[in-house]
C-alpha cells in the first residue's frame, strides 16, 4: 500500500482491485471492520430516515441520505485502512523506506544508503527542505546517522541536512507521522537548487563511492 507510482508506463490495477486489496489488509489487522462499516452505513441512513419522518418526507430524506451514508462509510474505511497499513509494516525491516518512498510530491528518497549487520539503516531523502537522513533500527543507528551526515556534508557542502530517527521515544518520529514530518519542514532550497542536489547525488550513487570535491555549482551550464 506504500509503493510509489513508477514513472515508466505499467498496467494499473482497477479501482475495485485496489479497494479489495486495501480491505483485505485492513480486515487482517482489524477483523471487526466489516461490522463497523455496516453499522456506520445503517446508523447514518436511519438517522436520515428519522429526520425525514419528522419532516413528513421519509422517502425523500431516505434517498438523500443514501449517498451520504455511503460517503461516511468510505471515509471511515479510508481512515482505518491507513492505520492498518502502518500497523502491518511496523517493526519490519525497511518500513521507513516504504513510507518515505510513498511521498508522491516534493521528495525523492534513496533507501538504505547505509546498512549495518544489526539491520540498522539510513535512508536519504532530498526535497525543498534540503537533505533528510532517516535512520531506523536500534539505538546504534544514531552513530550511523552521524557518519552519514559527515559524508553527506563533504559531498554536498552548504546544503541543509536534517536527521530523523524513527521510533516512539522522545525526540523520535513515529512511523505514522513520518510523512507529515517531512512535508512540514520549512523550504530552504529553491527548485533549481533542489534539482542540482538530486543530480549530484544521482551521479555519485552511494556515499561510499569517491566524493567529488568543490562547492556546489550556483548556475547550470548553458547548452548551445
């Protein structure tokens, strides 16, 4: 449920298939979801019928509240499906990368730029806020983040770098709030500067490769 849309053309799943997959995941995590959906639909519709009876137009209000009942049920299901999706991947290796790569707009994430034997890993995201290094794993991931920050500073001098640790402890960001945390970060780079940072990171690949020296170019070369 957290797969990012690929740029290349591919066969898209029908909406019913997507809904069915989301329902299956949600039902696995929350077995009570079928009864809850039926209950919300019936309660909303009955309220509409009762209002119609009071107003003297039960059929009219029943017709009006039918789509409203469906909408209320879908809204509730969408919310529950989102929380179920997070619950289904929490604790799994690479869960943070899945959430980061699901950000459709404004961010580009390279997963697992650094990994240890203890399954600690660091993911690198680039956006208008600069470079964000996100660590997930044990407490030793802080040292891994510090090492990656030093490498990144050598590679992209002058670019703002933020560190994020996924977790439930104080000073950490939970998996469910990770996307919102990045999206709320203040913009410090222009769109042109962001593209330059992305291009340079893409050209080098992993940070374990030799790092080109020198400052970031301020202007793109003109093409004849």
